[in-house]
C-alpha cells in the first residue's frame, strides 16, 4: 500500500507532487508528506491525516523546488502519526526516501545501524532504515548508494530517493510493489500508479521487478538487477483522467454503483462477436489446453474472492471441471495440488494485490497455466499472467469495490461459456440462453438503480443496527459474502455472511429478536428450501429483508420487507442481487456519517502481505 510520487523538471515540483498524491490516496490516507532539496539540504514536511492536512502546512512560497518526492501512507509499522509519516531522511538531512511496501529485516538492519554508526531513529517505521542505509553508503553517487542499500534489504518495496548533493536526479527501485515512470518534455515523473501522472503525461514506462530507474529532467534510464541498461517500450495511456472524477455524485462509491450497466456492457462487448461467440483476442489458450485442464483454481482476495465463489459454481456447471476457490494469502502457504494440467485464475481489480501476485507466482512455479481477470491494464498481475481477461469497469476509486465485482462476474460467465462450449459440456441452446441473459443485464441493473429510493428508505430504517446477517444458498451464498463485506467495510457494522443451510449448525444461536437478516432467495431451484431457512430465523424473532425475483412472492409471508430484482435465469442473478446490497451499504454508511470512499484502516490497493 502507500502511494509514492516523484517529480524532476523545472520549478513547481510541490504542486505536481501534491496533484499526484491526491490521485493515489486510494492507496492509503493515514498521513502524507513531501521532501524537496532546498539550499543544499533536504526539507521535509509531513502530516498525519489526509493530503489536505499536508497542504495546509506547505503553503509557503519558499518551500518549493524543481525536484521532489511525496508519499501518502497506509500504516504498517508504526501508528499513523506525523513522525511515522514519509518521507524519511537520514541523520544530516542529505538524503530522503519514500517507500511503499515492507522491509522484512528492518529490525536487524536497524540494530546494525545503531551499533555500527550510532544512528538515531526518529520513527517506528521499517522504512526509515532505507534512508539511513543510503546515507551511510552515499559518496556522491545516489544510484550506487541505492544499489548497495537494496543488497541489504529483504521484503517488498518501491522506493524513491533524492540526495541534496545531486539535486537534479531521483533514483527509484522496485521489488514486488508497483512503479511507473511518466515521460514528459523537460520533466519526468515516478509514481506508484498511472493516475498520479495523467494530468501531465500520457506516455509511461512500466517498471519491472528488481529494476532501478534514474530520472533527470531530460532522461529516464532503467537498469535491470545486473546493472545493465534496459530498453523499455513506451506504454501509451488511452484512458482519461476525468474518468476518475466524481461527476456530481456525493461519493465515488455511488458513482461507481451507477456505472455498473456501462461496465457490464463494455466487458461483454469487448469479448462478444456478432455471431455470439466469445472472442479470445490476445488469449493464447487453445482447445487442447482447455481439454487438458483437470482442475481450476480461482485465487483472489476480498471482493475479488467473492466473485470467485460465484465463478466456481458457474465454471463447474458449464465446463464440468472441478474448481477450487482460495483466498490468496492462504493458497501460497498450503502446498496446493497444482501442475501443468491446472488452470489458475487470478482475479484482481488493481492487479497489484501482493497476496494474489504471490499466489500467482507460486502456481506458475508449479507449472499451472495462469489466466487473470484484471481491471487495471498493464498491472503486475496482468503482466505476469500467461493470458489476461480484462474487466472494462473503468477506474475504480472508492475503496469499496462495486463495479469491479459485477464485471468480474461477467468474466466468470464468459470463461465458463467459452470452456463449456469448447469442451462440448454445454449445448448451443444453453449457450445462447445464457448469452441472451447476459446481454439483458445492463438494462436490468438500470431497473434496480431506478429503485434506489426504496433501498435508501430501508437503510434509513435500519442504519442503527449493530449486527447484520446475510444468508443465501447456492450462488446466493457467494453474494451474501459480498453484501456483508460491503456493509462492514464502509459502515463498521458487525456483519456476517453464512450459507443459509449452515445456520442451524451453530450460528443461529446468535439470532435475537430484532437481529437484521438479509435473506437472498433468487435461486429458483432452492427457493422453497430458502423460505424454510427464513422461517427458522423468523421463529427466533429476527427482522428479515428478503431479496427475490419479481413474481416469486411467497417469501413475503416470512419477511418484513422484500426487494425484488428483475426476472432472470438463476445463473446470472448474482449480478442483480448484489446491487441492492451495495446501495444498502452505501446509504447505511451515509446515515452513520462514515467516510464512505476512504473507510478507516483500509486502502484500495493492498500491496503488503
Ligand atoms: O485489487 P484487488 O481486487 O486484488 O483487491 C482485493 C481486495 O483487497 C478488495 O476487493 C477489497 O476487499 C475491497 N475493499 C472490497 O470492497
């Protein structure tokens, strides 16, 4: 996590760095800081809280330079505080660094620096050791000092350093944390992610793992881990920075909820031919490959993992192959059964989630074929996969994922359809039926969005609850997990999801009179069983909001309220059923005055283990 930005050019570094940091606040917003070389010394200003707090303390005109580095933090080592904020400097303020990641052996390095060099540490962070390491190795050549420091460091990092004695140069290095260099005319940038640079540049170099970059105002030189210069193709950014603006909505989350019809259409259109076949442009998986897979793993975190829960049932049904879904942070440490006949599907909005990336590498090492479902073009997960199935959700800024989830579901259907039709496990009639239903989804999502006031009213009625349950069966069970995560992450209500049939095996003990339960009942073939499960909790006095398909009204008898989604086949109902849950979470959080787009303790991109 954390966002870093560096600028080198002529004048006004401060303004450009602050602009860039604002675009990276999704990576963390516990504190922010900036370092500029001024009069032979590095001046650092930093402040706990959002970037607006930093802006208040860096207003002075004399605090500016033509080069500088900035940081927005998501705390890992050391609480959010002024002193733990980045940048960190060395003892005589001749070096400053910003860091994204974790230095795993920082304690060891710290003890050594104290013992051998009498270094006095100011912060509790792991990152401060980097500034001191570079400081002790520096003898007039920043690149050499950074290289020597890197030899001592273990862990994940994107670091950018400046030196007071070389005020025309920045040196950045990447290992398992994202870094891009922006190419300007008479200026250059380094940053954790493309949006930070888009106001000023459209051309970037994507920096690879273990590469070091030296930036001056006229040049960007990339070195590989052996110290050889690397020639990198320019990556042209085609999307627009404006896509990351709120456009009149109160919050990015609400805007992104409303962008779902468009995201779903785009994701479908990019992959569907006029004759209805799924186009796999850019994907090298052959019929033989698909037939050779005897197992599929879907691995992801958070919301993306929840998309995988739906993906499992969809792909198993359509392609008749066993699918296991795993949480990325668990997968890599459990010696999973993976070989050349395994298809490994990584799902990630950001494409930078370190747990997912590490799991992907583990699967690759064991010989799996890696297909990723990713939103951010050119991200690490995308680059390290054999094939990429992009979601076309557009930039997702709110920490709570919404449009990425529904577009990930679309990819699950398209992968299922493609594999199933290739293997002959589904017939043409079924294929066409699912396709028609998928194409109808944007309109049906619109219809649900039109009923937003209905859900807002429910949120107003129930926002004081301190505990909410989400239950469902089959595909609804996967959606329950997503509904529950949405609510807890932005409203801080203790919410809990469980397969409805499992309730009676223990969790039903928590049902009290007035406990709020969302009961998802959109699966026709499980409808009656679901109604029975709802009866069981109703008997314990719970308050129940049902989510059901239009025309399936029997559930009204056992629910306090029912929200109806448009009719659809069971397979695609998750795309519709999740929408009221997203809207409910949003309005509950709003009623509770929560920081909806930037919930406490969270960050959009989780690049630490
Ligand atoms: O970028 P990714 O999809 O890999 O992120 C995975 C999770 O960190 C993410 O979905 C997280 O759970 C969201 N805050 C959920 O809204």
